[in-house]
């Protein structure tokens, strides 16, 4: 497997963040569209819980990618300083 560039990792992180925002907006819009009833409030709660779970996973992956990107930046800086 070829190691991605730091730019590619940054792009992936940005896409994940945007996807998390999309999920939150979608869940909010769905909750607003539901009529006020006992059943719909239960459904809205399930949507909210699912969205929280999904966005938590996305945030975890984005954080892992950030760490990987930081590690690559650090390794490249060391490589450059060793060549000088």
C-alpha cells in the first residue's frame, strides 16, 4: 500500500468533517419534519441516537487520520533535517 500524502490525508479529514455535518443537518431536518406525536418523538430520539453514534465514529476516524498525518509530517521533517 502506498502511503498517502499529507494533503490527501487533510482532504480525507475535511470530507469526514463535512459528512458529519451533513448527517447532523439531515437528522435535524428530519426531526423538524416529524409531526408532534408520541410515536414521532420516539422516532426522532432514535434518529438522534443513531446520528450521534455515526458522528462519533466519524470523529474517531478523523482523529486517527490527523495523528497519521502529524506522524508523516514529523517523519518528513526529520528526514529533511537529516539530509541537511
